[in-house]
């Protein structure tokens, strides 16, 4: 039994405890912050509106404050994303999860996509913050994913994240392994979308995931 408890403790350290509902409230954010402290989660991932509040609640706690930018569609103009990132950092965000411009990807405008990723990464790194690039892999071809991986490698982002959880398909061992094969070793992988039990979490970690985005983990830990 002790080895099971130890495993759960280690998995908890990899979880971004998430509530990105469009109708979540301050009480909901207080609750996930309390749960994050209790379980030892890596971060809480919350809407930008609540960053300042969560930063106060988690002050002096090891749990990080993560938020999302250009979420969930990703087609905000790059300067708007950069401005959102800067505001989130000022308000206390430690980690920033940003959706790439999928419209630009599907239009084959790779110069725009590369500039988008580079600008996003620079805005976070210049303040010493962690940047996670959200691919939305369920909407992409393997060739598109490979090209985005190459751009992430050049921009030295901190994490590649599989999906928003708001679109088709979430994380899978297969897509995690594919990302791992095409990303530099220095770039970590966040699996997100459809992680609803311990078995799935284990499989994703074994496939190469370094972080898990979960909204229901307290039900199965």
C-alpha cells in the first residue's frame, strides 16, 4: 500500500489542477487553491481574471499560478497575446499556457505561426516565467505537429501542451510519444484533455508526459 501512496504523491506533483469553466467563480478558485495545497499539486490553472486573487491565496505556497492566453481558440492577434501575457505576469502568474494560431497553421502561414510562438516565448522568458505552447493536436496533422515542434525547439519554449480540453481529442500515449520524438530534450510535455483516472495518468507519464492538466484528479488520487 505504501508504494501506491508514494506513486500518488509523485503523480500529484505533476498535476496542474485546473478550472477553466467560463462560469467559474471566486469560490471555485479558492477551492482548487485549497485542494492544490492539500494534495501538493504543481500548479493551479485558472482564467486570467482570477490570477491576482489566486496569487494572493497561494502566496508563500509551493504551488504555482498558471493561466491561459488566447484560450481556447488561439486566433487572437499576436500583440494581443503578448499584452495578455504581460498583464498576467504583473498580476502574479508563474506559468503561461498559450494557444497557437490554428487558423494560421491551417492557412499554411508558417511565418506568422513562427512569429507568434517566438513572440509568446519572449514575452514570458524576459520576465523569467514558464511558457507552455498549446498545440490542439486533435485538430492537426502529423506534419503540422512536426513543424510546430521545430518552431518550439527554435524558440526554446518550456512546455509543449497537447490540447485545451475544449476541442476534439485530448492527450493520448501515442501523441505524447510523437511529441517527445520531435521536441528537444529540454522541452517538457504537458498532457491535457480527457485525463479522468489513474491508469490514464500513468500511461501518459510512461509515454513521456512531464505535467498533467486535470480538472477531476481529486476524484481518483
